[in-house]
């Protein structure tokens, strides 16, 4: 489906959009290791809660859902508003889970700043009027897969928040568990966004699917690490992620 006609975007706004989006994507993907950890996280050594599992969960959230959504805007952003939508939803989820977990340390100061940074991308976006618009129509196949994954993902997120509240150790242990909870809800929301088929929905389908695959593989390889869903659920997460991508590509073509 082609984007609807829209008014012209000034050259200054377009330059500001690409410059700021590039900066924010680099900040999440490189500065905060969102993409880097997807490569090195598999080889990290476990130290308490810190280890491969929580590192890769961070990569699934900050790298595959937030950074990939923003990087997609650097080419033909008028057709890819879904990438920004998934980044905003992920950051809103992170703020909410931090509030639920009574996380009033420095992170709760930084997280609204991250959200504001991505919010500015929405303001500058050439297709910003589409941010709150409905998509091309609900995909029943993608909605079904997302619905099937909703209960285990929400249950996992609740478990991580509860563990974060009682974990013993440095403050970043609880932060890592809250990030894992955020990752689970962000996967679900991104999958639902893909099912709604807003412009660029294939980005969301791949982001949700690959994030689920990374989470599942990490759970299979590191079943005893904090944050792991275990081998059984890990296999289902991998299978569900690949199935979601396959159905999305089939529907798109």
C-alpha cells in the first residue's frame, strides 16, 4: 500500500531528521551496545545476573527493536513509520516497567531522555502525520501468532519484574532483569504493530521475529542463567520467531 499524499517537507527539516536519527541510532546501537552485544554477548562470562543471557536480551531490545527501527528511517522514511512506532513503544514500556519496579535511580532519569530523543524523531519525521494512523488492515495470521505468544511473554515479564524486586547484588542486576521484562513486552507490542500493517510493517515483523529468535537461542544455550526462559520455552521462542517472519514475508508477497 502506498503512503497517502502529504504536503512538502522543508529541506531544513529533512536534513535535521536524518542527522538526528543517525545520531540517536548510533547512540543506541553503538554507544549503548545495542547492536554490538548481539555479536559479543554470546561469549560473555556470567557474573551474577550479568552474563550472556541478559546481554543478549539487551541486544534484542536496544538493537533489534529500537536501533533497527531507527536505522530503517535512513532510506525512504516516508514508507517506514512502523520503525519509529516500535522504538517509541519499546521506550515507553521501559519507563513504565521501571516505575512499576520502583526504579528511582539514574536510569529513571535517563529513560525519559531516551524517549524524548526518539520523540523528536517523530516530530521531524517526513510522515509524522501517520504516526497515530491505522494501518492497511489487520493481518489475521500475524495477529494469531502474536496472540499465542502474549500469555507466555507477559508471564515472563511479570516474573522478571518480581525477581528484580528481590535480587541481591549491585543495582544493575535489577536493571538487567527489568530490561528482560521490557524486551518481552516489546516483542509482543512490535509483533502486534506488524499485524496492524502500518507503513513499513515488515520492519516490525523482522524485528519482533529476530528478537524472539535471539531470546530463544540464548535461553537454549544458557538455560541456567538469570533471565533464561529455559530450553523448552527457548525452542518455542525460536520457532515462533521464524514462523512469524515466514508468515509476514508470505503475506507481503
